[in-house]
């Protein structure tokens, strides 16, 4: 664009003259560039095909074939079942070309996924190749963090272990708990499960709570035991609420939508106010109390005789 300015007396006259642009490349140059791009693409595609074909040939050479399988099993899942599943995953090929049963590209990801889906108890799988091209799997169980014993707490004795299962730290139900486990792990969780596997009636593989929510409830249990000297033996999740059952039979109601700090302060105040009363007292009318000062008290026996303590209402509590 060419701009010409002519000044006449007090006026400026601006004249614009558009200069025609020449094409940057001639049609011949464009054809040459297009042809060059095609050749590069064809050459790249041919190299990729040759590489995949060569990898397929190498993967089927006996020198790279997996010759054995060893499972170092630390779970209760039968080793034979794990071996059968792994051998099934090693059959076949990727895209009908690259063999799976090779030390170069054996399917770690699909083996882990298949084991986790079939056996929820399995928490980790580590792979290694031993001399002689022996594929070795180190299979470890999930951490036995807590017990889940059904959707509702029916107050059954702790010896009743038929419906109890182990939870890991992520809230996953992964294995049935036997009588020996329920005799040593007294505390139990109750509540509905989510993400249950389709087509099965077992809770294995379902989830009780997310890891963060389960950690909050576990912290509540610890605080009740350590700071207030109470003996919680069960916790039920009912919608937004958490119901804690003590060994004495008293039930504590908490709201999961609010931090537990204020509720625990109020409970500590109630315990302190009752520590001088007779625990043989059968029941009292419902009461409400203002919040108390946060204290650490000994609640051993202080709540005996109470049916419940409701701590879901912020700065007030109700008990009977």
C-alpha cells in the first residue's frame, strides 16, 4: 500500500494507491513442495511398516520367547488360578503380528488389569525376568485396613464373622474375613456399597467409601479412643450421618457434612459434666447443652446408661 500526502494550504489530501502483490510462490513451486511432502509421508509410512514387521519377526524368535512362569504369591488367592490367568494373557499377539509371549513386549498392563478385576485381594504386581527367560510375578495383597460387616449394624456379637470383609485404605472390599481376623479386629464399619461388580452377588470389588472419607471416619475413631477414653466398636454410615456404637451400648450421632471438632468438644463437655454422676442411672430426659471448652477427658463409664448422644446440631447436643 502506497500512501501519498499532498498539503494544500490548510488541508491535507491523502491519496492511497494499492500496489498489486506478487504471488510468493509460482504454481510450479507449489507442485514441487506438494510432491515432496507426499514422498516424505510415503517414506515415513514405509519405515513404520518395516519396523513393525521386523519387531513381529523378532518377537517370534525362540531366543526372545518366555520359557517359564513363576508366581511369588503373598495372597490367599490360589497360585494356580493366578498362573492360569497370566498364561491366558500371554497368548496371542498384538494386532496378529507381534507375539505377546516375549521378554521384549509382554503385556504388563493387561495382566495387572486382569488380575485386579478377577481377584480384588491383589494389591500390587511386580514383574521381572529371571535367567533362562523366566517371567516372575511378585503378587502382594492389599492392606487389611478395617472390617466392613454389612449395610446395617444389627448389634450382632463380634464372634459373628460370616458377613465381614476386609477394607483397604481406599475403601475397597477385597477379601472375606475369617473368624481369626474378626476376633483381633473388633472395630467394624457398616453402610451401603457402591461400584459393585455387575452380575455378582458378592461385595468383593465394591467400594464402601472414598479414601478421604474413610480416613476422616478412621480419625474420628482414633480421637474417641485416644482423647476421650471411649471404646467405639462399630460405625455406621447412613446418608450424611455417622453413627458410632460404643461397647457400653451408647450410640453417638455425628454429621459427616461438618468437621468433627465442635462435636467432639461438646462430647468432652458432656463427659466432664457426668463424670461425678452414677453410671447406674438408667436414663434421663432429652437435654440440650451449649458448647464447652475443648478438653481431653476420660470418658470411661461416663456415658453408661445413655441410649444416645446426638451431636449433629452444631453448638448443641442432645442426649437421652
